[in-house]
C-alpha cells in the first residue's frame, strides 16, 4: 500500500498465531509496510484447516494480509545478522514470544537498539516482566482463566466456568498492541526517541475487564463485591420472542416510558423497581426478568418495528451465517471477494474505519511461506550469491 495514515512506516513482524498477526495486519491495513519474519516451519496457523493448499489455512489467510514473508532461521548466526539488517531499516519491531527467547536469540531491545536507536520495540506476551508470572507461557484460554473472564458464567447463572467462544484475549491484546505501536510512533515524532514497550496479556485483560467489574471494590473499604450487576444479570441475554430471539436494551427513562406505554403498563412508571435509572440498577435482575417475560408475547418483527419507532436500541439475533448475509454489511461491502494468486477466490473483511484525508487502499494478499525472502534480502544489501549461500545453508528459503 502507498496510501493510508501509516504509509511510510516499516514494521518487522516477528509474531505468530492470532494476537501479534492481528495487530500487524491492522497496521498493514492502515498503510504500514509489514515484513513477516517466519521460522523455516512457518507460522503455526498456516496449518489450521480448512485450506486449499498446505500451509495456507483460512485462519492464516485472514490474519496476514498486507504482509511480505521472509524465512530466517534465527538460531543460525547468519539468520540473526539478516534480521538485524532488516530491523536497522524498520520503524517498528514487534514480537510475541517470551522476552527470554529474544534474549537467547541475541535480538533483545539492546541488541536491536544498537543498530537502530529509533526503533519502536514492542513485546506482546503473557505477563509483565516485573511479576512472578514473567517466565510463564500464555495463550488466550489461559488468560481468560487467569483474568476472571472464564469464571463469569458461574456468577451469571451457576453454570460451569467456560471460555468465551472466540479468541477474545488475542484480539483485544492485539488491538492494545496497535495502540502501543501508534502511540510510541507519535511520541518518537515529538521527541526523536525510540523505546521498548511491553504489552502483557494478563494485565491488559484485567485492565479491560475490571473497568466495569471492580465496581464496589473501587472503594476502600469495599462497598460491595466485585462485579457489575447489570452485565451479570441472568436475563441479560438475547430475549426469546414468539418466533426467534432479539437483542434489546430498554435502558434510559425515555426508553422505559415508551416501552411501558406500549404494553399498557404505565402503572409501573412509579413502581420502586422501574421509576428511574437508580431504581432499575438496584433491581436489575427483576427488571430484566420482567423484560424477558414480556418479549415472548410478540414476534421479532413486531418488536423491532416498535423499538425502531421508539428509538430504542434493538437488533434481531443473527447466527454466523446470518451475519454473512446482513443487509447493512452487504451495503458497505464488508466481505469483499478477492483473488489470491495461489488460493483463488477468497472472502475477506475490509478495515472498518474510514479516513477523509488518508483513505485506506487495497492491500496485498496473505503471503506464501518465504514468498518475499529474496526480495527483502536484496533490499537490505544481499546480492544473489549471498542469498544463494543462505539458501544452501538453510538460513532462508524461498517458495
């Protein structure tokens, strides 16, 4: 890409799986040049099915658009040397292995800073390095458990603890890493200084989750147990209707006045459970249980028509298949088809943001393993003989 607000920024992407690649794809979507450095076996998500060809699974294709792939064996001196030559020409280096691994490879912050003092060196990994969990491995599931997120179904209805059925930690911390990169770049523009930035998964998720769930424990001594009552209410869920389910948030005094008038229950406007926001919040389980009971009396379409007329937030429940056919998403061309040079037609997602002065452009398809090894090595000064020697020594590979 030559357009977008990050056009001209060069990123060395040393991440794998979901969290880091999600971050760097967003950077690429906004115009950054992203060089994906892969080990000879490639990013593990290349192998996750479904796939048309080995090493090009759907999960990989959906998280690595806009990047060029170079293969380097960093355990070999020549591989480390090449990585440092690339880093010397980059604005950002981002990785998501434990810092001790980068230290062993000779690619710690001080090593990279020695060849590029202006580098923004971002580590996104499990735990902050000042605490006792520093050396532990981490994945999305583990952080959902450790942050308290997986325990919330117990608080809601006594169910077994369970993980959110999405890589919510990887995606959330990936976004936090985007924030760290762009903020550090802005700081460098003002000060001229590069720096190392730590984005720990556990702390990031607790920071997000406890923004609402610290609640009564925000006070010392605590005024109430941790946990935001409204979102933990058993009836905070898509509501059953006569013929399906609906998401509805009857929330403000105006919403409730219109709703109670619609169901001919104006008498509840002075009821101690319903009369104002504070009363409803103090009796949220009863309020949501009442709402759940009433919504079963009409069809989804009938309720949507009323809520639309009353300017009350509501949406029909959609399945994953239903989202793909959503009329709004189709109207904004959110799932465009694109041609991949080896994988054929692919359904993609466009970046959801729009920019008036620096519009986002088309980005390259997800790369094949080592597709750009020669190209990137040439750019940092390697001639054909040197590249051939690296291939012969298994330091790099090309497709």
